[in-house]
C-alpha cells in the first residue's frame, strides 16, 4: 500500500495478480463492477500484445518500424513501452482476439458499424498502450504515419468502464518508483515526450492523455509526490490555466514549477539532440510564478526607462494573479530592485489589483473572446472533444457552432485528435481564446445528449434565418428539416437523423458563402 499508493482491496488485487491467484467477489455491487473491470483489463492486455507483435513481426508494419526508428523509438524502446501497430484492416483485431463483442466495444477496441458488423476502432496507426498506475492496460493512443490522409493525427480511446482520461496519467506505471523516491513528478504533453525522458535517463515523467491537466490528475500525482514539474509550455493554456495552478498549490498542497526547454524544443526532440540539457531543465525548474515573471521580463526592453516602465506594468498583472499576499509582495519587492523602481511602488499597485481580485476568473478570460461569452452548451461540447472525440464527431460538425471563433476551436481540436495542448498551439488567436475557456470547462457530460441539444439549436437558428425566403421549395425543405429535428430525441434514429441534419447545415453554409 505504501509503495503502490493503493487502498487495501487494491493491494490484495495487486498481490493476487502477481501470485497468479484468482479472487472471488461474493457480495455487493462494487465487487461485481471490479470483476467486470478485471475482465475488460484482460481483453485490453491481449490487445496490447496483439498490436505489439504486429509491430515487431508483420510485413505491413515496416513503414511504422521505419518511422519509429527515425524517432529513436525502435528496438528495446518499443519493447519496453509495448508500442504497437494497428493494421489498415477492417476487423483484424476483433476477429483474432475472439473476445465477446460487448467486451470489445466496452474496451473501445471495436464498434458496431452501420451494417451491424464489428469493426476495429484503430486502423493504420502506431499504438501507444496506456496503463493505470497499477500496470493495468486501459486504453490506447494511436498516431497516423507521416503522409497519411487522415485529418486526425492522433486518436485516443474513448472513456470506458476502466478508463477515465481525467484520472489517468500515461507513464505513471513506469514512473511511480522514481517519483516516490525523488518526491517529484515531471508532467509532459505527449507519449513520446515521456519516452524521451526515459531515453535521457529520467524515469519519473508522465503525460496527460490528450487533455488539459485537471484537478483529478493533480490529486493522483499528490499521492506519489509533492513537487510537480511542468515540462511543456505552461503559458499555452492562458490565464485560466494559471489560476488553476495557483489554486492547486493551495488546495491540494503541491509545489508547481516549470522546466524551460531551450529553443522551444519538446522533450522527445531533446532526448536526441541534447539529453543532458533535458535533465538540466528539470533540475533548474522555476516556481510557476517565477517562470511567468521571467518570461514577461524577457519579452520586454530593459535598456530604456520607458521599456522598464512597460515591463513593470506587465509584471503587476502577472503577480496580481497569485492568491497568496505574501508571495505577491515578495515578488513585487524583487522586481522593484531589478527594474530600479521606488521601493514599495510595485507592491502597492499589486495589492490594489491583487487584493481585490487575486485569481483570474473564468469571466475575465471570457471577456478576451469578444462582446459576449460563448454559449455554455458549445463550450461543453468542445470540452467533450478532449475526452470523447469519436462520440462528439458522430453528432457534431463545425456548422453547429454559432461564431467563427468557436468553429476555429472545433477545427483545431478535431485536427489534434482532441489534444487540447496541441490545439492551442495551432489555433488562431480568437479560437485560442475559446480554447482557454474549454480548458477549465466540465468535460464529463453525455456527448450524445449535449450534441443533440446543440444540433437542434443550430437547426432552429438556421430555420429562423431562412424564414424570409418564401419560395415553395425552401418552405417544403425546411418543413422536412423541422420534422427531422423533432426526431432527434429518439435515440434509436438519432444517428441517421443527425447525419442528414449535419449535411443540410453544411449545404446551407456553402450557399451562404456563394
């Protein structure tokens, strides 16, 4: 229990698994849930090995092996992390595993297609198996090879009975011993970054599974270590994320610092070009507030009085975000000396601003987007793309969103495979502002329910706009669309109805642009 950081039942299950003992659960609903979960994990373990062997031995995986070799991820590395290959076939995994269809679906390995046949969820992708901290395989991340026509570069398993993205950290199963020993955990953006740290000799690295860092993630990390080092662009998610980091420091009791990567490289790249520099970046990690201040100062001009004054104004805004008054005053004092400002001048301005509003709130971030806050249903749907991408794409397209910033956010998330950090990097400024809000939104809703509500709202909006067109053809067509919209509440036909409505919205958008 001390080393694995699990409860008593979890400890018994862990030891039984090592000893090859099958446990029998006799009472209550929770044991039955545990038993079902263990069965799903066993199916996932078979899938991990199946994909892994395809990568190592199958002729059709040669391009995947060549790609991994070019990234330094072949041989022993591929074996250690159980990397795999999903062939470009309809149902190879589903057929070969021979597991019950309901288990394959519940694991997210397969789905029933429109013809009623079981079909593999992952095709033509390099596979990264995702394990819980107790070594149970629960999900996969799949990446297309360079040159693929698939617009979704990454695809992640949908959430399931055994997999919750907000409570799972890639690599924690391999990292936990070193994490406990060092009382420090390094958080990366992606799977290859974690592997890069291992290649460089640092084995306490983890990554979120295509989502923003959540409170549940931080609570999971706190079970193993107090110090949290962010090895990604910690400013990328904007002010909303900064507020969360400060809140977690106080609420959960972690110390958040940032490793500065030289030249903007990611850990996967630095593992090849400068492994020692990668290790030094973690060793020299700065507290999150200090990191933000240093970045602000570096962006300014300290060679003129006007430049120093401008930096002072910018730094006041950054320091004011911290909820702890003592921390605000200490940093303000340091900056006064550094900028040659009168003692107490910055501190007074910080307290006037920070004392009344110590944390940047969601409403503060929203004002950066435009004249009005985006509809909450639209933000929820965008947030769900980070956890249930396939479910969202089955019921939603960019045409259902009410303004271009939201549509841009949708496109960025779709292209990134639901990876919020990657979407933030690629999005234009307006879409990025929307994504900042998405990063602090609730992503635990029912994708089908939220999608139906959003689609019906988009249809109503478009029908209202078209009321001025009184041609018989338009009236007849719109009457049909209204009838279809009413049928969305029937989940038995919702998928087919949604497809027709989304196609109609797409056609209407093309006509509007013409």
